[in-house]
C-alpha cells in the first residue's frame, strides 16, 4: 500500500507538471499572437515612414513646377496689358524660361523642363524645352512639331492633350525617352488664367532619384522595397532594374502584384510565396500614384517570435524537471514559490508583463524563478522598444501625437479620481509657414528641430509632445506653486541664449506659448483647459509678431544638422 506521503507527492508532482505545461502553452499562444501583431505594426509604420520620405521629394518637385506656373500666370497678366504681339509673347516666354532654368537647376532629380504655349495665343512652335545632359549641363532642345502627330499619339504629344483635357496637374508614369535614352517620370501642369488656356508646363524627373531612395530601404536581414503601379506594371525592383510593363508581367509576379493592388493600404500584411520562399509585404500609395511596397521573408519577420517560443519551450522543460526534483525533496518549501510562479504565469498569459518574482530560495526553484523573470524582462524590453518607435516623433525625437492622444484620453478620469491639479503649456513656432514657403521644408524642419531642442531643454523633466507641424504641448502634473513660472523663465532664457549665439538665422527664433491650469476642485475637462492654453498662446503669438515683421531667414551657407 502506498503511503499517504507518496500519494501526496504523486498528486503534487502531477499538479506541478500540469501547471508547467499550462504555463508553456499559454505563454506560447500569447507570445506568438503578441509578436505577430507587433511585427505587422512595425512593417506598416516602416513602410509609411519611407513612403513619406519619397513623397517629400515628389512634393518638392510639384512645388517647383507650381511656382513656375504661378510666375507664368503673373507674366501672362502683364502680357494682356501690352497686347499679344509677337515681340510681347517672345518677351513673355523668355521671362518664364529664365525662371524655369533656375528652377530645374535647383530641383533634385530634374532632367528637363518644358513649356508649350497655346497656339491660339502664339504660333505652333512657341515655347521652350531645356534638358540636362549627362554632365549636368542644361541645354536647349527642339520642340515637338504637333503637326506631325495626331492627338491620339500619346507617346509624343499625349502629355499636352491630356493636360488640356483634364484641366489639372498629373504625373506621367515611368517611360523611356528614346531621344535621350533616359528613363524618366514627368509632372505636367496645364496653365489657366480664369478661363484662358495659356499652355502646358512640365518637368522631367530622372527615375534614378526614386531608384536611389528605394535601394536605400532595408528591413530585417534581406527585406527590400520596390515600386509598382495600380495598373499591374512593375516600375522598379532590384531584380528588374528597368521594370516590367503591364503586358510583360506574367506568372507568379503577376499574382503577387494582383495581391498587392488588391490589399494596398490595408493594415494587414499580404502573404505570398515566391520561388519557394514565404514572404509578407505591405504597401502605401505615393504622391505620384505609384505603389511603394516593402517585403521581407516570413522567417525573418518571425525570427524574434521563434526565439521567444524556443525560450518558452526550454523554460517549460526546465520548469518540469526542477519542479519534480524539488517537490520530491522539499514538498512543503515548494508550495509558496510554486504559487508565486503560477501567479506570475497567469499575469503573463493575461497580458500583464509588470511581473516581479521575489524568490529568496537559492536552489532550483530560485533558478526557475530567475529564468521566468528574465524571460518576462526580455519580452517587456522588446514591447517597450516597439512602443517607443510607435510613440516617438521621427523628426524631433519627442513624443508624437499618438502618445499625446493616449495620455490625454486617460487624463480626465485620473484628474477626477486623484483630485489632481495640472498645467497645460501649448507652444507654437512663429513664421514656420513662411520659412517653408520661402526656403523649403528642409529649412523648416531645421527650425522645428531647433525649437524642439529649446523646449526640451526648458522642460527637461517633463514629457514634450509634438501634436502638429509647429505645435508642441507639455502637461505638468501636480505643479508646485512657482514651478511653471520657473520653467517658462528657464525656457525664455534658453531662447535668449540661443538667439544671442545664433548663426543659422538672420532673425530671432520666436516660440509663442500659452499656459492654463486645471485646479483640484475644477470640473473642467482637459479639452477646455487646452482651449484656454491655446487661446493664451495665440495672444502671445500676436504680441510676439507685433515685435517682429519678418520671419527668421536661414543663412544659405548654413549646414543643416
């Protein structure tokens, strides 16, 4: 007959084994689900970020062409005063040509610029076409003779008639300029003054600009990016540098592109199998209509998940072995540590990673507890890393709008429950739009970074949120009586020192600010406090602008950092 002790030991060992298996299985399911969700979020955020970088270059090109268009309309209005005689039209075209030449020389990736004047205003050959050669020199080229082609000849004159018909700007998909042996894309803008059709303006862009940006993208170990069209064409891929026209795409590549077009822009990843390798991809549509796609092998995407799963499996085996040995020898001592481990496993399985296993035992149970704690710490570290990437502003390094929204969504409940006092500081950079319009977004970004550093320095012990292009918010919980005044004074001193030592801008940097308080007995919600601070900020902005009429001008020789 078995003793009561042996029965108790058998029962205890059986329960311990089942607990260990349950811990490993639940941990496996939760970890697998969590890591897959984080991998999907990372792929989408990475794709969105890189697509925005390419869009910035494309929008810069659009801005350059639109600037020429606006100048053309201005000169056309002046032409109307002097009449549309031959001499006046030639002078009008010459002025537009001079501005266009300057613009094409200073636009990244530009290969040429052209304008064709409406034949009803001038003769059929009025306009210009300047093209950049391999040496970088810009030379004048001959105009297309419209009389030799029909309106349906899209290869030679389609750009003109499509602009005339659409009455709106558009991008031409990549094509090979046979005359110049260049692979280019074009941005074409029809020029109208009220109902008057003046002509068509366009700029050719070297596809090498987009190639270079796409080739610089790498995700995981061997992941890469490529460009495709919504019509099923493959514009650029490292295996197909010259792309594949819609009619040339076939087989598995056709199936992959069909999947991409169907699910582009969705949050879920697109799974496919190419040449025996399982892959996943996501895509975003660019400013010019192209699809920017990022793809990587599933094995690399799930590498972290696989490592954690193996860690769980090994940990489960270790738990089982040590639990049996320790239970046999020290049954009573095992009750408390095993209970702690079970509770920790339940928290992890329930999604609570704020686990601290306090086990003073120096035997195998202590080792087991340390292993589980390290496993949870590693998982928590990875999740913190992913969350940091999702809640950090890429330009300035401060907390972004997503982090701000998550914090604010909980603030009203906390303030009511904790009877909490807080202060809201709203800041806005003066003259940012003028800097962007006059000197480009690169200089505007430099101003934003400088302003962000000044704000962080002035409020170094508090979280700074960037919630808009030039707008920042700081929320100070339980501020002391003079704390806000001291922080703002420190911030003001920082701006004074910066402006005193400034070598980047000809004018002083100005950052408008407004402060509002939520008292402990106040029933106002955060939105009302924010509006009050925002209103105070705008009053401060008006006061500051009354003392400075011009925006801070960036020195042209200043290196952007």
